[in-house]
């Protein structure tokens, strides 16, 4: 892997564990940094200044997709179609476009051609 991957997490967090499992399943080498969630580190506050929560996945010095959770939350909690549902769906597509841009390798699309 060309660039360093770090994971800021907490050992009892099921969310941190999911990221650990995914990284291990994919064979991604990473540095795990245990966070004290009662006394948040400067690193955590730097990489997740909005939510100030773990886990935070960092690749090449940049946090990955912090904005995914709010976009998916609004998408899955919106009821029916309507304006609210359409807005939530558009937000998710925009997040997928950003994710696609970051994960695509050359001409190979990571998520497919539909975006």
C-alpha cells in the first residue's frame, strides 16, 4: 500500500470493531490508535472536528468519508418519497460520487457505472 492507513477507535466500540474486521478481511495494513473517549485526543479532534467520535479511518493523512453517516442516516430515516426523500437520496448519491472518486483506481470504477 502506498499511503499509511490509521484507525482511531475504542476497543469496546462495535463500530470500531466493524472497521477492524473489514480492514483485516481486505488485508489492509493499518496502525490502530486506541482513543480514550473520556479525554479525546488532539488527533481525534483534528480528523473528526464535527462529530468528535470514533471510529475515524485516515488514509494518507485525510479522514475517509466522515460525511457518510449523516447522509445515510437522513436517507434511511426519511419516510416515503416526497421532497424529503428525494433530497436524502440526492445526498447519498453525492456521497457515493465522492467515495467513488477516492476509491477508483485509474479507469476502474469501484462502485460501478451508475453514478
